[in-house]
């Protein structure tokens, strides 16, 4: 079995979100579209919170500071969903109710 080695680090240049999907444009011209359901914090976020994102470093990850969510571009390309546990998500949702 061989392992794919990336010669160029995949980086994001633009992020667009709607009610159901996140679209990430990469520096090499590709676009990744994933369901928000992969990232429960984005699912529960308000539209304003979803639009408050920034690229980290040279675009290796997307940060949503209002949601304490960080999504790596390599993970998106690999098809990785959020690794957050149900217990952690419930705790986070409870803190949102307090606000």
C-alpha cells in the first residue's frame, strides 16, 4: 500500500457558507463543498457567526472565532468530519443558552 504525499500544501483562499453547505475555494483552483452537518457548531451557528471566519497562516485552516471552531484544509480534502464528541457539543450548546 502506498501513501500519497502532497507536494504542495493545500490552502484556502475563500470561504462561502449558506444554510446547508460550506464551500472552500483553494489556491490551486479547486472548490470543496461539504455539508454543514459535518461540523455541528456551524449547523447551530447564526448566519452572523458563520460569516465571521478567517484563514489561519497562509490558508491552511479556517477559524470561526465566535464558535471556537477550527477546520483544517487537509482534513476537508480527506473527507474528515468534526471530531467533537457529543458530550463536548452538548456542553458548548449549554453555554450558548446562557448568553
